[in-house]
């Protein structure tokens, strides 16, 4: 299995990355046998890449696959084979996250600060420990603070030899102009629904009917499709969200539905964070010599408070992500309603709610549906601006009622 097999529906991108991996392999091989090094500037390879695309398009998957191809040590390369076999030690360890020269950076928090970025810039100045390239994959480049972005800029402007930065963000607008101008840009698209369903069956062993449902319901979002197909709680929460349009007929129902949506997001965040928080706390207590004791050693209270602050920020992001997921599902519902009102033959993304879609489509006008979609999008924007979640969702629910 080649490293590109999980990069779904991105043939143009994988072709570019494969060509770059070939040039990178030739560059390192020439250096190893003492034939000098050709400059990278004239090849398909460069030192910094920016992967953009809508959520679920597979930005980080493509970046990890490229990182694995850069570390490929398959003997088939000497016979003309392309780097990225997927089986050699370099590919395998890169893909599972244990390669010494591939660092993957992601965050559970709302932002990536200067301190963390400086640590990665320091790492980027080092030579590869044993691999062919020093590769740093920054999955959440859009979460860099302005200060962190300026720190990263220096490393991208003056790259160390055989160091590659792979940045991932939803769009080029989410990255500082000075950084994106120094990166080679690859734009990914939303994968086709059939391709996502095939991936779920092939990679995760999902039954065909469930894989098709999950891929269609999430409109090609790979990560959400996998969760929906494997987590019964996710399916129940989605069903509850799709009932919301029918529950906003009066003011009381709208406000109650808003509160329940907030409570569900908070419960989801608690389920995700609780086990991880407990494990982190116990590990820190053990490291500080407080395991099994009721009191922390003197001078360690500040360290424990830092961990608690980090856990609170992570819980906040998890709750916002859960709310955003619910709002995305709600947008999909009204998209189906609008499609029916306009007589479109496009397949419904919410087949299980077909009766509710048909009822709302016949009892409202397309302009009302558009206003409802705008209300959901406005709620998402308000949450991004740190508006109190309950106020934002209540405002949305009242607009859904009015139409």
C-alpha cells in the first residue's frame, strides 16, 4: 500500500507531491554518494509547503503521506520505483508517528503560542538524526498567534538544509501573508462521497451501508464520517440536532432547543476530556513525587495550576468544536430543504430526515430557508468571535423560528 492510498480524491495534489518526493530523493542520494547537491530551486521540491482545503479534505493526511515519502528507504527506488512505498521502515514509522525526524504538531487548545513555536524552530535547525529529511508537520497553522507566526517566519525565510515545513490550514487567508508567500501552495478539495465511503470500508472495515450513510451525511468530511460510522453516540447526537428545526415553532421551544444544544456540546466535551484530564493529572503527580499522596510537594502548585489551565482551554475548544459540528449538520439540513424547494435533483445528505425536509420545504419559502442558513452561519461566526455560546445559539434559534 503506497503512502498516498489514504489521500482520497486528490489526484492532482498527490501527483505534485510524488514528483517532489522523487526530486527530494535524488537530491539526498546525490549528496550521499558524493556527487554534490543540485539546488532545490529548479525542482519540484521546496523547503516549505502550505496545504489548504475545507475541513475533512485530508490536509494533514496528505502532509503526513508526503513526510513518509520523503523518508522512504525502499530498495525499489534504485530500480526506478517512486518514493512512498508504504512498507519500508521510513514510511511505516513516519505514518504511525514514531520516526525520529518527523515531528507532527497539533493542538487541543485555541491557539499555538510563541513558546511552543520557538521549540519547533529550534528543532528545525538540527540535521536529520537518521532519516533523509527533518520534517515538521504543523497541522493547525491557522491557530498560530501573531507572535508565533512571526517566530515561524524566520525559520521559513532562512531554512536549514534538508529541513521541510509542512503547514496545514483551511485557507491561505488563515496564514500570515509573509509566511504563505514563502510556501508552495497545494489546495485540496472536498473528496467525493463515494471515495470516502470506499476508504471507510477499505481502511476501517465499515459495512458498506454504514459507510455510505456516514460519507453522505457528512458530505465527504473524512474524519467526521469515520466518527459517525463508528460511534453510536455521535449518531444519536446528530439525530437530535436534525430534530431542532421542528422544535422551534414557538419561543419556548426555540429557547429550550438552544439550551439542549449547549448542554449536549458541554457533555460531549466532558466525555472527551475527562479521561484525558485524569490521566494527565496522575502522570504529573507521579512525575512530581506526589503519587498516592493527598498533598502536593512544596513548590509544585504552580505546575499543577498550569496543567489545569491548559485542560480548561482544551475543554473550551472541544465544546466549541462540538457546537460547530452540530451547526454544520443543521446547515446541511436546510441545504436539503432548499434543494427540494428549488426542485433540484441532488441527493439528500440527510436521508433519515427526508420526511422533515419535505414538510418544511412545503410549508416555507426558499427565501426563508436562505435566511435560516444565514442565521446558522452567523452563529458560527459569533462563536469564533468568543460570543457567549448560549446567547449565540438562542439568537440563531429565534431566527430559525421566524424564518
